[in-house]
C-alpha cells in the first residue's frame, strides 16, 4: 500500500498534495481488529507513512496509535459498516497524523487548509478501501 501511495501523482489543485491511502488503512485496522492488534497494525502503518513523509520518524505512528486507542474504545458506539463512520475515521486518522507532523515541524499559513483538504481526500478514499479489504477478507474466509 505504501508503494502504491508513493506512486500517486500530486494534485496541483490541492496545493501539490497526494491522495493518501495509509490513513484509510489505519482506520480500517482500528475499526476491524482487537485493540492489541489494532495498535500494533496502525503503528506499523504509521512507520510506513513516516517513511514517505518529511515528518520526524515515528510521529505518524504515534498519532495513529492514539487514534486507534480512541477508536477501539468507541467502536461499540459506532457501526463500522456505515460509510459515514468509515469516512470520519479516515479523516480523523489523516488529520491526526498531519496535525502531529505540523506540531513538530511548525505551522505555515496554508498548513491548516492542507490538513483539511488531505483529511477530506483520505476520508473519501476510506469507504472504498473498507469495501475492497472486506471483500478480500470474505474471499479468504470462503477458501
């Protein structure tokens, strides 16, 4: 998934941002796995995200770990199969990692706008990723 994300073109209309799939993958892990495995999974995804970004190594892993702890605690209150829950989880995971990176590196005039655009893009991608990964899980269970 990290190599797929790295190969995506930049979006000129979005200030040179790329569509990120790793925050959606972190949201999927947080809403689909038990708390222990979710945290292990999202920290690994966070390290992959950090390898692709200019942020200090480990900052996305920390943000995703906190996000997974919160989402696994709230999982009983939400139906993970609802698209708006998936969209929100993807947006929150993207915003958390971006905000954490900006908190360390410093905020610029356009940073908050880019965080918002990136969160929306990641949120929109998340239900599609949930659909694809749930389908692959069903195929694996049928075998």
